């Protein structure tokens, strides 16, 4: 698309004619619905324009152009693509057990995609052998673990014996 090329050409310090600002903001707004933009998590785009060029834009133009991107906690369905992107970029081969995947899916991710990425980077390379990464390999704080396990149990995704077993394995792995 022509609009895609315009966005890709913009680099730090480039100036655009005033009418292209509207096209740029429209393109960014349209892309905010596209999965590539959703994977970026919380993004802030700073646009600046000269005072002379700003007079050629409609009043309140910049105030009307906010783009809302939901956080990772609201985009649990993006997890497979994010895990695949990590593995592709880092050249790693990670397989998650069902319980490990459920933990990743139900953790709140207050640090968004950056926290997920950092957590994946802390997983030992010895787990790249094709063995499944189990829930207790995921380095969460004990309060976070308790919250996630309770959610999984409350939503009937794990039963009581499984929850108790995971809790014991997590406590053992922490020491």
C-alpha cells in the first residue's frame, strides 16, 4: 500500500508536508487495529510539526489522534504469536506444557510484552532441548504464583490435586 510506504520512510528528523501529517495519522490509526501494532504493547508516538505548518492543519488535529493499544493482559490470544516471535528472533526452541501455558495465559503481565520477553530470556538454554517447559520453570514471585494458581482453580482449568502439586513444585523450585 502507498500509505505503508509513507510510514516506513519516516525517520527521525524527517519533515513531512502538512497534508501528509493527516495521511500519516490516518495510517497509524488504521494500523492500530492490525495485529502487528497490537504486538507492540504500549507505544507512544511523538509527532512534532513546525508552527507554520501547524496552521495548515484543522484546529485540535493532534488532540483527536490518540491511538489506544490494549495491554497484554487484554490480549491473551496473542500469546502464541508472541512466543513464536521470541523463539524466531532468539533462535530458541521452547515447548510449554499445558500447565505452563495456562500460567502464562493467566498471569497479569503488569510489565506488558517487555516483562514476557524478559521472563522468556531468563529461561535456561538447557530447556531448548525439546523437553517441555513446566509451570515451575516460569520465574514468578510467590504472590503472583498464588494468584495465578487460584485463578486457574476458580476457572476449573486445574483441579485441586494439580493445584496442590504445582504449588509444591513451585515452592521446591524457589529454594
